[in-house]
């Protein structure tokens, strides 16, 4: 995975970034730049822009003057939050409760990104969805399952952090095993320890596939972009349904344990 900006439509750019675990293994990260009907831009998630990446974004946004908001969608994606704000300090800054608590000195907007109040601010062009039945901010900081998923209606593109993955293995492995849309492997730990949690998650995933049935592309963190050419006759909603089927055993075990 390398740093690059991928134009997915005339209004949507995927920013692919580098994120190294223990300073060695690059699992990648991402952000998305979206141009609204007003001509102003939204940055979904934060990434420190340098070199060609920053030149590209600045060229599109009049040196960042047209970036209206930076929207942090994953409670545990915090590495680049402060840098992104420093690079574009005039952009309104939105985040989850964990962002606000981790960076109390930053000028956060009052609407949390997982709230209905926030979703209403951008409802003309975006839909947002928060997974049900799972902890949004886990007490275990290694559980990164939940995030706010964003759907840009004009471009028909889903921006997702860890919740939905599209894993594209490198090299020969990538040729032997086709990439698939999956739910993050920490689902079993993220499910709330109470009755009906698994049922609520299942219902949420089914509704997501139905509500965003027109989606044509998926931008996933730590992995890759699912482009129309790679769909091979299987729509993104159908792939979400397949991903749900693959975690059914996890959901059933949870139901057996908690009723």
C-alpha cells in the first residue's frame, strides 16, 4: 500500500495512506475528499498530507480554503487528527466523544459524528449509519470494530473504516485469493453482552444493504477500494449480505450465550 489520491468520480477522491504497525508492517489507512454541490469540500477522516498528496488536495481546494469540514468517523482513528486540523484550521472539526476527550484543546463542533443532529447537517448529500448491537466506543482499545459509515449519494460511494473491510492480499496471495467484503474480525468481542445484541446487529446489516442498494464503490480503511470493474456482477449490497452470512456463526454463538 502506498500513498496516493484516487479519483473515483468527479466529486469524490480516495486518499490512500500509510499506517505501520510497530513501525514495520504497513496496513494502510485512508481518508476521502468529497466535493459538495456548493463547491465546498468535506474531508472524511483525517490524514497528514505531505508531498504530492497535499499538492493534489490543495490544487482541488484552493490551498484548503474550500475545505468546509473535517469529519472524524472512527473513535479509535486518532493518529492524524491534530495534524489535519493544523493543516486546515479553518475547516469545522467534527468527531466522536472519544475524539473530544482525547483532544479537548481542539475546536470541536458540538454535534458528535454518531448523532442524528450531525447527520442532519449533511443530509442533502450524505447518509450516515452506526452499527447496532455493538459497542461504538469499546472499553477495550484493541476492539476497533465500530465506526460511522458514510454514503455519498451523488457519487454512490460508501466510505467505511474498520467495520466493513475489503481485503486485497499482496503479491501471489492476491492472485490466488480474490478480495472479499467482510466485517471486521473483532465482531465477536464488539457485540454487547446482552440479549438481542446479535439480532440488532443482523437487522442493521440487512437494512444497510437495502438502504444503500445503489452503492457502486466502497472505500475501506487498511485495505483497498472496491471499484465497479471488480464487482463482477455481484453488487456491493449483495457482498454486504454475503459478509453477514459469513459471521452468522458468531451471531448464533452470541445468541446461545446471552439468550
